[in-house]
C-alpha cells in the first residue's frame, strides 16, 4: 500500500486534501476522537475545505498513549486495511486486584492473594497466552450490542452477555517483574483487548489483575518513533500555511 507519511520534510509538499497519513503519538487523557477532531479542525481551517474527511485506524483508550494512525482525504478509504495490521504494545499490569473497567480508570473493587505467585508460575501462564485465543472484550468498551455501545449499557447498571472473539497473540514477553507490578510487551492481532488480556492473565494466576499503563508502539511497520505530538503537528501545519 502506497501512502505517504507526513513528516517534517514533506509537510509543505503533500496535498492534504487528496491523501495523507499522519502518525500521531496520542497523549494520555485524550480520546482517539479528540485527536481526530483537533486535526480535522486544523486541516479544514488551513485548506478552506469544510468537507475534508479525517479518520483514525484503531481506537486507543483515553488512559493509553502511543501510535494512532490518522488519515485524511482519500486515505480514509484505506482505514479498514490499516486497522487489520498487527499491533504491538508495552504496558504494566497490577496483580492482586481487579476493576470494573479492567484498567485504572475505575477504582479497585475485588482483591486477591498474590503470595502464591512466583516467577516460574508467571512464565508458565505467559506461555498459555501465545497463539489463538477466545477473548471476551471488557464491558467498558465501544463494541455495540443491539446498536448501543457496551460502556453505555454498563453505566446504566445493566448486565449483558458478551460473546468471545477469536484473537491471536503473536508474542507476549514479561519485561520486568516487581510484585505486584508486571511490565510486558505484546504483539497481537486486530481486535485484541489488552485490558482483557490483563484480566485473563490475573485469573489464570488464580488471582486478579488490571492494566495500569498501556502504550501502542507499532501498527504493522509503522512505529511510534516516527510519530508527531498532536500539538506539534497542528502548529507545523499552521506555520506551513502561513508561509505560503
């Protein structure tokens, strides 16, 4: 697929209305739509085209940081292809507790023993998560059930049965262990919820776990190392526009 990535060298040379791909390092606290909306506003203002299309290829939770692919113009037609690429994440999970959201956005609500968890047990369980998995997405997710996002159903206090999805874990490494915190790196298929992976990992250890930090580092061959900070990107676009 031939999509030109917008960088500091070509930012003033690409027809942003026609087709462009932006690699953005999403900051914590921002939704993926916050990033898209800010970039869309900037592009529409500097091009004068109020109908320019802008969309992202794969949601990151507000708590998470890292690589977000954002397309403009005709590149939005390739979003489905981009979303299907394998993804790599680094993160940290905490053993001994769970939260309703499977991450630190909600308070700890259930607590479990961790004294029985050894590095050997963690390694044995880690290996079980390699390959194809039947994974149940978290209730606090944007997946729709009967046309309504699951997180809205959850906030209404309603219970709902969530069907498991087949996902694939290409690689799962434990990079540091300082109980009760476990640092990891995982490469996985489209549709994998790392929050669910953390929850299931804790359960398999006969304990509990939830995600405390998450960063997406790669989507296919695209790396966060080449990504823009969103404010830097918008400022660069403004400066190019003013110089013309």
